[in-house]
């Protein structure tokens, strides 16, 4: 495999979509772990709601092990790496990173951080089916931090603080990607 891999991690609503846009503009292929869960949810015939996304992610891990989402992503990752560098969006667990490193030796981790209240407001404005309101935000926060997101973020090669405008986040992201050689 020729391409390099960046893992993007951060809590819900931290601005990962903006980072994804910047990576795409730089020619990186983007693969989403959340898309793996949403595909499973669709195969189970479930509508996209905060509860269904969370329950499906938990069920997948209970039924197939903690690293199932990464395992299901691996064929697409191998294919994408043949022609470009790849950003994996939305990793949540240290176990997922360990599994990825079993296949890809050199993985760069970028963590994205933003204040919780700000993230809750952004999610409310975004209106994606999995976002919900304040109660769903709290449940999602607890679930994702409980999976070990903080530990994963502590291993980051770079941290992007999202405390300003979308434009500022884009500029910070471009600077970080440039610095990391992507």
C-alpha cells in the first residue's frame, strides 16, 4: 500500500466535517467510520435517529467485537491507499487504532477539540438525523467518551482547537496538514 493514513478523532460536533473538506481539497481520500455504522443501520432497516445510530454501534461491537467497524473499513482502505493518502474520519476507540496499526504501521493521528456547549449548539444547527437535541447530545457524549475517545485523542500527533469561525478552522487545518506533510 502506497498511501499514508491520517486518523481524525474528536467528539461529536467538533468540526470534523470541515477537516474532511480540507483533506479532500488536498487530494486525500476520505473514509468514514460513521458511514460503516450508518450502512449497518440501513441494512437492519432502521431510520437514522440518535438512538438507532448509538444502539447500532453498540450492537455491532457486542456482536462482532470492539474493532468490527475498522475491520469492515479495511478493504476500502486498502483500495484507497493504492492511489492516495487517506483520512479516516471519526475514530472513537483505542482498540480501533490498535487494529488499524496491525495493518498500517505508520498512522498519523489528528485530534479535533471544541468546547462542549459550542458543539451542542453546532449539532443542533446541523440537523443530521443522528444529532438530536440536548438529551441525545448528553447520551452521545457519554457513550463516545466512554469508548476511550479521550485516550485516543491523547495520542494525537497534532491537535486542532476549534474555537472560532469555520474559516479559521479551515486555515488551522490546512496549516496542520501542511506541517504533517499531507
